[in-house]
C-alpha cells in the first residue's frame, strides 16, 4: 500500500473514532442518562462549530491534500498537523482519565484514537522524508 493511501486510511480511522466518540455521548440517552448540559439554552455555542471543524471537517481537507498535493511543503505541513492532532487526542485521553465519572467505553475508544493519531504522525513523517523534493 502506498504511503498516501495508508495515511488516508489512518485519517479516516481518526474521523470514525471521533464520530463514535460523539455517538457514545448521545448513546447514553438510551440508558436514562441526562446528556443535556446544565447551562444549555437551545443555542449551539461557537466552540462546537470550532471543534467540529477541527476534528470532522479539516481531516477531509487533509485527505484531499494527500490525494492531490504532491509538494514537499504540503507533506511537511500535514506532518505538523498530525502532531497537533496526536497531542490533542492525548489531552483528551488524559482528561477522560481524570474525570471522576469516567466512562470505560470512552476511555478505550479515546486511547485507540490516540494510538491511531500517533501512528498517523509517524507515518506522515516517513511519507514526508521519503518523498522530499
């Protein structure tokens, strides 16, 4: 499998993990758990749009860049972005582990997503190094 397709699969796995993460939150409704935030007023905060953009929308852009962007600086930029995602996912895992009401399903999923994002960062580095122009 070529490097770019391996990276695309890793980005897709990261995306699927984040969709599942949200799904796990909403899935708690079926067990009678109130998932509504105490300060909810019916309006979606700007922060939600930012998080959705960072973790749902932009990874699709990164995949498009992998398909069509062949310049070394694009590959370098994607490696740096992948490092940022790995750090963000690690922070999320730590946050969940420190949560007194931790959810084992979320913890296992978030650890898996972090591992995929760490592999993604390493693979992006190898892809950039192997294809430097």
